[in-house]
C-alpha cells in the first residue's frame, strides 16, 4: 500500500527523506496512547452519526486487534509510514479493509499527536508522584532511625553547627515535597484535551469534544484550536519539573558520594548499589549516585532543547515540533531509572554513627553556642564573637578542642565563663538549643517527622 497522503504526489519520497523525517523509531512508545485516543475518537464519530455506528464498531474491533498486536510485541513498524499514527492507521486498514479509512474523519495528526503526548505524560506524572513518595518514605525511615544521630552541619563545606542527621535528611523530604506539588499542579494542564482542533482551525464535522474528553478522562479542553495543536508548554513544564527533581537528587548524590568516602566514612552504601574496579581490588565505588548526578545534565539539556525548538516557531504546527518527543522520552526514562533506584539505595544505606560522633567531637561547631553563652551573660554579640574567635585560635595552636580547655583557660579570655560552659558545649545541648519551628532540636525534628509522614499518607 502506498502513502496515506499519496494522492497529491507524482513521485516516490526519496529514501533519505523518509528516514530523515520519520519519527516511528521513537514515537512507537506512544502506540497504546494512540489507540486509546483513536478509540475515544471513533466512539464519538459513531455517537454523533458522523460515521455509521456499524462502521464505528468495526473500527473499534480493528483498533483492539492492532492493540493486541502491539501488546504481544507483534506489531511491525515501517519507516515509510513515517510515524506511529500512520503505522497504526495503515495496519487498521490492512486488517479491516477500506472502512478503516473512516477513522481519521474530522481529525488531523496535529491534534492526534498532541493528544497522545498528553496521555503519555499524564500516565508518567502520576507514576513520578508515587516514586517520589517512595524516596521520601525511605528518607523518613532513615530519619526516624537517626533521631539521636548528630553530624556536623556545613556551610562552605566547612564545619558550621552540629545538627541531627535526621534533620539533614528531612531537608530533602521537603525538596521532594515541593517537587510533588509542582507535578500535581502541572497535572491539570497536562490533563487537557487537544483533540477536536483538527489540523489547526477546528473541523467541519459536528464533533463532540466534551464526549471525547470524558472518554479519555481529561478534565479540560483546549479553548483555542490553534493553541491546542501548537502548545508544548506542558512538555516544557514537565522538563523543568524533572530538571528540579534531578537537581535535588543530584545534590543528595553528591553528599552520598562524599559521605561514603574514606575521608568522611559517614555512611556506607549497600554492596548491591555499588560496583568494583577492574584493576583496584579494594575499590567499592558509589556508581549509582555518581550516575544520577551525571545524568542530571541530559535532563537540563532536554529542557533547553525543547525551549529552543519552540522559540520563534510561528503558529500552528511545524515539523520542528516532532523534536519534542525524544527529549521527553529520554527525560521520562532518566527520571524513572533514578527514582526507582533511589528509594532502596537510601533504605539500605548504613549510617556510621560512631564516626559521625567522632567528627562532631573533634570540631569547633559548638563555637556559636559559647558566643551565645557570653551574650546571655550580657556581653554584646560582636564582642563575644571576638572573644570566642581568640579562644578557638588558642585551641588550634594548642591542638585541642573547646571542651578540652580548663575553666582557668576559658577565663583568660573572659571572666564571664563559669562551669556551666561544659554543658552548653555538649553536642546534644547545642542541637537541642535550636528549639524553633523548623530547627534541629530533637522535639522539633520529631514533630517534623510526624508532619512529613502525614503528608506522605495524603499523597
Ligand atoms: N510525527 C509527527 C510529529 O510528531 C506527527 C504530526 C505530523 N503532522 C504533520 N502535519 N506533518 O510531530
């Protein structure tokens, strides 16, 4: 059979042109969505009397046969049929005869492809919300198990103030919560029906777009036919949301890589999530977090790529828009892979509490608290800062930490010091002193865990 659009042409398409313009090699990913859209369309054509009901029924049966072939992996695709839409239509006609040609009544590939992509993304966004929830759950479980584990908190990657490890993990739970919120918000825009826009201007047939929307579970219908076939905002938005999710994952990955180094030894990733070196027998490499960190780049690239395709495109459909798919598919696959690995990787991660404690005991991250101690005794903060700066310098020169100093030594720097300073300097004390909403004190973190777990139930 020749091209579905062959009538206007007197020559065969150049073979290189066929290969260059075809999208079937990648858009076959939307085969099931394409059938889903066609089933709703033909149901509407039958119901509205645009196609006799009997023909609509035969087309429905034919589409279900094609679906069965697709699901059995027996559908053969051909580059000369360009894309998924024409491959399926051609197969339909092959199976049920010329009546199959009635399916495309009142429809264009332009509103068809947009509909397929909305259906495809809708399915995946729902999955991503769930997968992000699993990552949050793994983090919350680790947080619960580490409600008494103190680590140095960092700024500039320099020891700053001690914090609960649980508090650190919950920071990521909050980031993923915003990611979930963003995906959910984008859902209403994804869940909008383009079908019925025709090629660009609508159709001469008395179609019922609301019926199609209802059949496909779309909450809304595109208001404007030109916009319906030209809009790829929903893909840009998804790629932007995916980019932020990857940013968050990548920041955590960086910390996992650092923490599992010999220099830190704060955590150990499970053997099942690491790989070895082909030459150095001692190596256990954190390949998974490294690769997630690395793959973040391609997701950003896909976002910039899509924005660039759209920039300056005149209305309505242009073939440029076929470039919307590979970046989206790649992003879906990249995000899916990362999120599926992340939850079990976090859940099986071992926390080296002894090593964390050792780190906290051997630093000056309690220095702010002695400054605050002097402030509570009436010294202006700026002066207290200066006094403690000198005290820390003295310790560094002597090769000791603040808790190693005698009271006499403390008093050389300020007569305001007394015995109580030794309590104030204890890491638990330092942590629990930050007893403000959102702070690292144990009761605050316990409450935050409860809130995060509750939010997870709602999700
Ligand atoms: N494969 C095409 C795409 O992905 C489908 C739409 C084709 N429409 C057209 N007018 N050539 O963009």
